[in-house]
C-alpha cells in the first residue's frame, strides 16, 4: 500500500480498533491470524517525527491474535528507485524482475479503470443552463489514457496526495481542440490555488505534450478541469491524459507489475521497457516473446495478431533524389512496420520500380549544380529553376521560398505521424514526395494525424509590404483532398515551439484550390498541414487510399529565401540589406525608364505595385497621407457644407482613444453564455495606439492590431480573471475615408440599420486585408458618429438591432456611436440675442442657443451684456423743454424785429419831413457831424429806459390825425434846412 494523506489513520483511532478487536474475539473460537490475513500501516507522524506500525485485518471476524503495534521508522525515511519498503522488517528491498518501483514516486500508467484516489465529476457551467444534467460528464478511462468530456459541461478530475518532502508532478496530455478550455491547478493545505496565468494549458502540436510542476510539502490536491464552448458547432476532440507521476512521497510498500507489452529483466528496475515490434509480453513479464511467422505485433503489444494479405493500401510510392546524371526514379515501398503477408492467397506483390526519368527543374530561386543537386541563387539573383541571372539595375530580388517540384523533401520541412490512440509505432513517414506534388502516405491507423511542418528562421525587414498594416509576409499553397470518408485537412500556424494556432480546416473531398494567409507577426515561425482520414477508431486500414496533396507552397519575404523574379525597388524599402536604391518617399518608378516621378498630392504608394503611376492611390475623403506615404490617416477633424448653409466643423479628438465595448449576451445550443468584444481606434496621428485583441486562453500570445478588432469572451470562475478572451481577428486595419455619404469604396452603411435624425451622421469606413473562405475580399467596418448634445448623455456604441452580432453577412460590421463629441463645433450661427426693454436707464442683451441645439464645444455662449439707455419719459420732458426754449427764442426775435422796424419807420418819417414835400428828393445833411449827432441823439432817445407799456402809451399819444407821427424838431435841424434851401435858390 502507498502512503497517502487521505488513507492514513490517526494513532488513537487505530489503537481503539485494535483493542476493540482483541476484546471482541478474546472468547471466540477463531484461528490465529496469519500473514495473509492482515497488512501493516503507519500512523500519522507526531510532533517529534515518530510513528507506529500497526496491523490492520484485511477482513473483519476472520482471525485473532494480531501483532502488537511496534515503533515505526522515522518520518523522514524513504526508499530509492527500484525498491519498496518491506513493512514486516521495515527495510527497503529491491523489486523482483517483472516489477518496478519509483521509490519516492508514484505513477499511473494503466487506465482500465480510475485508479484509487482519483475522483471525477461533472457540473453545469456557471453561465450555462442550470437544468442540464452533467452527472455523466466526467473523465473516462480508455486503457492507455483518460479522456475528458466533450459536451458543454465542466468535468473535473482530482487527486489528493500528501508529500513528506517537496516533490513534483509530471504528466503527458494531448489538447488538440481550442473549443475546449483546459486548465490544471494545485490547491495546498490552505486551499490556495496556483497562479491563474499559468493554469491554462497550451494547445498540443499534433503530439503528446509534457507538463511538469513543483509541489510543496504537505497535502496537495491536483485538479484537471475542462469546459467545452462549441460556438461553431461540430465534433469536439477531447483532452487526453496519461503517465501521471508524483514524486515526494516517503515510500511505496509494494512494487508494480509491468503492464502487458513491457518487461523488466532484472531486479531493482525503476521502469519497464516496451517490447519491440513483432514481440509481445503479458503482465509482469521478464522477457518479450517473439510472434509466430504468420502473426505480427506493433511495438509495445501485449499479444500478436494474424498477418492480413497485402493489398494496394500497404505500400506507397515516392521519387528518388536526382542522381549525378540528372535522373530520378519512381519507387514503391512497404508501409513500416510491415504487418501484411505476401504469401497468403490473393496478396499483392510490391510493384517494380519505374524507369529512370529526367529530373524536373529545381524550384524557383535554385539552380542545378554539376552533381545535379539544387543550390540556391545569391540574394541579387533570380532563377526559374535552371540558371541564376542577375537582377537588372533599378530592381530588387523578391526573396521568398517557392516549392512546386517535389523530388526531395526540403531541408526546412519535416513530416511526422501522431497516433490518436496510444501506440509505440516507430513509423515516421507521413508525407511523401511524388514529383509534381507531395502527398500523405498510408499510416498504421486511419485515425493517425499526418503532419507536414515548414519552419522559417524569420522575416526580412518590411520592403514590399505595407508597414501600416504590419504585413510581414504571405504564404500561399495549392492543395487537394481525395476522400471517401469524413477526412479532415487542417492548416495551423505556429507562434512558438510549443504552440500552434488553427487557421483553417477543410472537410471531405476538396478540389484543387489555392489558399493564402497573411503573416503579420514575427512570432509566426512555423506552418503545419495535418491530415486525418477519419475520427472513427479502427485498427484496420479501411481508408488508406484517402489522401491530401499539396502541389505548391510559396512564402514571401523570409530570411534565407531565394528569388524567382526581380521587381523595381519598392518606394517603402528601408531595410538594411536592400540591394537597390529606392525612390524617395512619395515617388513612383516609371515602368519604361525606371526614373522616379512624384505622386499627386494627398496620395500614398500602393505597396503591392510600386511601379507605374497606378502605384499612387488617392486618399479617401477627409483623410491625409502619412509621412511614409504608405497609408491615409484622419486627424480627427471633419468639415462639411450642405446646400447653402455655413460650413460645419467637427472635432473627434476626445473619441480618438482606444474604446472597448461588448455585444449583448449570446448563447450556445446548450445555454452557455458568451460575448463578442470589440476594440475600436477611431482616428489619430501616426503615433496613435492601435486597437488590439488578444487570446489569453491557450497562452498562444496571439495579438491582432488595427482600427477595429473582435474577440470572443466567456465568463470565467477564476478569481483573478473574470473573463477569458479567444479567437481574435481584425475587422479593419486601414482607413478608407470619412464622409456623410452612405457608400464609399464598395462599402455600404444603409440608413435602415440606424434610422438617422435630421443632422446627417459622419461615417468612418475601414477595410481589412485579412481574408477567409467566407470573406474573400476581406472584412470591413463602418462607424457612424451621431450627434447627441444632451449635457448628461453618456457615450455609448451600439450594434444594429437587426444584426445583433454587429454584422449581417459576417464580413461587414456596423457600429453607431452616440456622443456629444460627434456634434459639429458651435459657431455664432448657433445662438441668437434677446434685447430687453429699457428699465430705469438700463438695457440687457441676453444670448440663447438656437433650438433644437445641434452643436457642442467650439464657440461659447456670450455672457449677458448691460448698457445704458434713455426712456420715453426723458424724451417727453426733453421735448417740452425744447418747445419752451423755442417759444422764448421766437418771442425774443419778434420783439427784436418789431423794435428794428420801428426805428426804420422813424428814420423814414424824418426823411420825409426834411424833404419839404418834394417828391423824389432827399434832404441834404447839414454836416457829417450833425448827421452823426442826430443819429447819436436818435439812438440816445431810443435808448431811454421806459417800460413796455409806457412806450406803447407814448406812441399812441404822438400819432396825428393823418396817421403820421408828430416828432418835435430841433433848431439845428431847422437851420440846416434853411441853408439847404438857399443853396438851391442860388
């Protein structure tokens, strides 16, 4: 018996059992116990590190007289490999031949049933349908291994072990399907689990993977857990476990027999050796026995089987390498190990080898040497498979690897066979060369995985590719599958030595076709093609004629590649090992002369065709080319003018950061919940951070980057990780343009997806170069920005209600982003002024937004203005005052002119009186002085101060009856008049 934590008994309990048995059977007539009636076990160690050895009866009430407890070995005691602890003598002894022991380790290699200590159970996933019965969703023993469930339940396999010192756990697993989430973790005494970042297991590389983890001293509970998310439907491959080994236990109290098909020939063996081909062994064998001549056995077999008659499915054909004469030969070979017989009636013979034929040319980029071998051309040369030629001036060799002739397996390719069912077969041939193609040779079993792997050392600096899209390389292959059963053909991409990512798969018969895959990461270091004839296990070769054929493989821009052609220098060529001088940025090379011409404004260079004027591609609306002339970018601003209205300006800078959002919950057929998570980078400069989506389930490290990407997330019950993400892909990695039109560059954003308000939406159009079988033109995306100027609105991105996954056809995705920042910037046209009445000499001018408000940011609303003003009362008073002043002035003028008139009348009267009644004559002045005196006198008289009424009274009194005024004359005036008369008489 092995010492395990869960199987130990405490010393007090054991003593009670022993005393009870002695008391119960003391008077009974029972035989004395023999050594076969009981076994020994150790009690738990006390604080001093001591323990007791006690005898435990195998069956109750069968014998009496059990040995008394004795002091046991120290708790630190252990045995070495190939030894076991003899509990009778408490000494380590070597295992006998035909058995083995790992010493301080325990191993589980046989899985006919679940070994003691292992517990398995199935439960419904937290996010699944609670009414699903998962009681039968457990790990199932399959003889050589134990297999997980494949339904949408969580199956757990656990094992508890107590270690007396720090140890380790190792096991082998096969994990071929990413639809299953497979995790392994350990819980210690405090129920603390291992780090969640290391608990996810890696996808297997079509072979068994080895895993090892350190264990702490004390109790350890090991957990293997699987959960299936069959999002796309179809069959799911289970996870397989085998060869579980735990080290760190103190001892094993017995040796284990070698399982059938293995043997140990000497004492003290730590492991058993598998039997070679055509031999067999039974359980606990010390030697392997040869099969009879008419029978066979594969390596590690426990029995021999009759040899069947040889058929056409038991051999394959291949081409020999070219010899020194440039000849090759078609050869036929038996499938190894050979299990058929040629002497049985009806058996076929191995066909004779074909005649020698002229070898086809070497693959492009290679040339034929004198020994008829193929050698690569230099980096500045190219070839069609015959002779190397120098590239013309102004061109550059397009380096890559191209295989279309298959006389020998290329040095950087290898084939292997993985047996789904456990087998120690040494078959290594999976794919064979056949001149014009390479094909899958028949295997030992129809369920075998036949793999072909191409390894590359890396990729050259970006030259003929678009650096903005991170396109390092592209692989293209032409294939065909010929099947009568449900065969599967897989194409996988390797991101490391231990991890492959399934890119595409084909089922059943497929005609000759081509497939391309874009390589965007330097981590992509291998490519694997895997073919399986059927999933239905059978030891018979029923579908050996089913095969996959690969006619050609072409991968571009790899380190150590060769060239089949030379092209004009790419304008974006900035790699250090470039052999030609490229045109300056923004220039293209003229086809005929090779001279550099400048592209029109706001255009970028088409990297797939950098020669000719067609290499200049006009940027889409409202985008500008980048500094490298390789793509068009948006600076997050937009201007539009509709009809005769003013130009509206948008600023989307607040929306330029990477934004993530999740679709509504989706459910599988079994009710398991999952989501589609999107990351979006709307716009920005050349230094913008792209949106990225990652796979954090299988530790593949796959990361895709661009403007828009999607991944599938499912809830997780891991404490430190609420969601796990998988299956990331790019939706848009280049910006086509920004406009209010609903169609651009063949991409449409119908208005019925998101009924539009009065203000037109601004639409961003994106395109992806990542093609699939369903989307042969690549994926695309449209992002509608809709104005919502509500002050407390929260930005949110929604998917079309009629296409809840964001896409209606699986290739074009549509999103609506409502935000304040999607509104045009406010201008003076968006507000109006309101002028209040003049109140107490103050007038207020208030500014308010035009309604409905359809702008945000930009011009701020002006503050209220206060100004002085004059009311109607003031003008009324002012008018009355002016009227009074005018009346006074008018009265003064009347008086003035009246006085003036009176003086004139007076002077006229005097003149008339001086004339003496003669008409037409005027009196002559006596002298100037007198005249002046008269005037002065007159003035003096007129200036005599009198009141107004006195003057009126005197005026009326002086009037004569004839109407003239009576004026007294002075003597001087009379004398003057007499003198005038005398002068007239003379």
